[in-house]
C-alpha cells in the first residue's frame, strides 16, 4: 500500500471507481482484475458464511469469480456489479445446497443451474439479506476511503480477534499510546462522514 499517513493515495484499490476498474479489466489489466476481486472478496464470502456454508465458501467464491470473468463484458451497468455479485453468489449457494441435500439431481457442468443467475430468476436474494450485505459493503468501501493511517487504525482496533491492546496498536502505527484515543475519535468522525455521504 502506498501513500502517506496523512492522506489517501489516489491509486489505492478500495478507492478506485468500479467503472475505471472494470474498464481496465476489459482491456486485460491483471492488476485491475486483482483489485476488483480484492474489493469484493469479502462481499462474496459473506453470503455462504451467512448461510452456514463455511466449507463450501472457497468453492463458491471461485465459481463466482469464474462467472465474473466471463460475464463482465456483458454487464450493462457498472454500478449494478455489487448486486450482480450478490445474486450470482446466492444462486451458487442454492445450487451447492441442493446438490448437497440431494433435493435435485445434479446436472452436467455448464447447464443452466450452474450458470450466472438470469434476470427474473425466482432464486432472488432475500431482501433482508440484500440490505444487510449492501450495508456491510458500504462500510468496507467507506473504511477503504479513509486516510491510510486511519484505515489501519480502524482495522487494528475493530477487526482483530481478539482485540489488540492500545499499546500494540500504537507500536505498529509508530505513535504514542496516549494519542490513540484522540486519533481514534478523529478517524471515526471521518468514517461517519463518509458513511453519511453514502446514505448509510
């Protein structure tokens, strides 16, 4: 990750617009493809995890990425990418569940049941899950737009299990332990502002 502790680097993957990333992907830019996957990997993984499909999450993630690679040139509206990923991933989850439960006979690879979710399919992501996952992605995007030091602090303080002591966070960020509280408050204020701009 590039940039300084006081400002956000302009080329960081989390802050790059989907339109630009998708345009570069369609030109064969492997770094843009990696950035796009990195941006949405947690969104994709979150769906099988919420459905209790922990063991299948990796296979479902890979399957969604394969579909994304083939379907990206046909994506009409770039802003629809997150929802497309959520619907396609949910469809994959249902396919895995049906196969595991033997509720339907497995069909050969490449048939409709294993293809990207078509428009108007009955296998729609439940509304409550859709709202929750969209909000989670909104939070991830907002954290990614924070100044680099703030982003690192938020991740260290709130995403580590078990929670990191202030002393460890201060050492990793190269700052005094006593300054963590004040900087944390400023970073959370930045985060709140970003979320409010997104209508959170």
